[in-house]
C-alpha cells in the first residue's frame, strides 16, 4: 500500500472545518510553510523568553487542539489573508504542536501525505534534546521532516543551516529513538525534556513514545496529555521495569515508523494499552484536568 493512501486525509484534529477556504491562502511547498506560519503564530515560551507578554485573549491558544479552532481564532483577531504578517497582539500563541498541526493540515488539504510526529530536537539548546513536535511529509518516495516552527526569525536566532523541510536525523529524533538511547545509556536523561518548563527524565520520554504512536495512528493529542500507563508515569515521574519493558517493545516497533496511518492503527491494535482513552489527563497552563478527546 502506498504511503499516501490515508495520510493525506484529515483527522478530526487537522480538519479545518468551516475555515477550509483559508488553507488555500497558504503556499503548498513545505519549504515555505514555516515562513508563512511565523507571520501569525508565535511560540508562547519563545515570546516570554524575549520579554513579550502573552495577550489575555491568547492565554488558551495552546489548548485549542483543533485546526478549525486555531484558524477561527486567527481570523477573529485579524481577518486579512493568513499570508500577511500580524501585529504581535493579533497572533496565535501556541507551541511546536500547533505549528506542526497547522502545517500537516495544509499539506493534507492539498492532497499531500503528512502526519504529526513527536520527538526531540538538538538545535534549540546546545547539548540538549528538547521536546519538539514536527510535521512529517511524504516527498520523493520517502518521509521527510518539516520543522514548521523554523521561519526566518527562528532560523536566524537558532542559526539553522539545514533545510527546514528536510531536517536531518542528527538534528531531530523521534521519541522512540530517544527512549532507546536513554535505555542503552547512550543519552543522559538530564539532557532530554522540556527545558523551558523544567522537565527532564526518562519518564517524559516514555510518555512521548505513546504520544508519537497515537499521532501516527491519527490521534493527534497535546504535548501534555497522558493516558493509560502514561498517567502513572506522569504521577510518579518514574518508570518501573514493567512499564519500561512495555515502552521498550513499543519503541522497537516504531523503528522504523509505520509506513502509513493504517499500518500505525494496526500496530496500535497490537499495543492496545497505548491507545488514547476517551478522557485523558492534561495540564493546560499547568493545571491538572481531565479532558475529553
């Protein structure tokens, strides 16, 4: 089965809904998507690191979950075409998840196979692997990583020299790869996590493997969603040997990643304990909440 037989189709999360026409405003070429997104989406942690205050109306942007909601908020704040740069007060304030999901939505809308991926990047902080969600698109017969957060300003700030539409495997690694490196001792747990939030350790990488599995199967959660054994891992910040053994098996099955969404769904049937539940434990703005997917 060809890799694009189902990954070009929208999920509930990537579907633009009543704002479908807005996606026609975007360039189709993956290499230019990041430039467009940077014009109306700001990473909230980057904004705060630069001393920018998050506008009150944008405080919940990173929890909108759905592309339809993200687009609705964007055009509510500024009705001009999305290719036109917004004032900072009119931007969306999200995370890497939102950049990646928007890019995935645009590509799917244009019939290009694309999927959300969960992993870690080493180009934000020297010597560290930062939790980072990206868009993987099918190009020239292979899956290729697009970092939709790396627009012109970000490329300059982080001194990015590679093609942002074809991020090398030495710079971004899927969660399964990071987990296996942690387990083998090739990586120190203190070098992997969400450093702007003070989160590091094996436990977060373990939950990230589950989130990547879900995303590959078309269940595109938020970076702070936990379910199944992920709930226990999150609560204790520890991974028992029994839990680690289960994650080991799942991580091994994800390398290489399934070729398409249907294959990922079949894999999730094998690892049924990793399937997202109808309600997940989430941490919007750091608050502990039970959220319906």
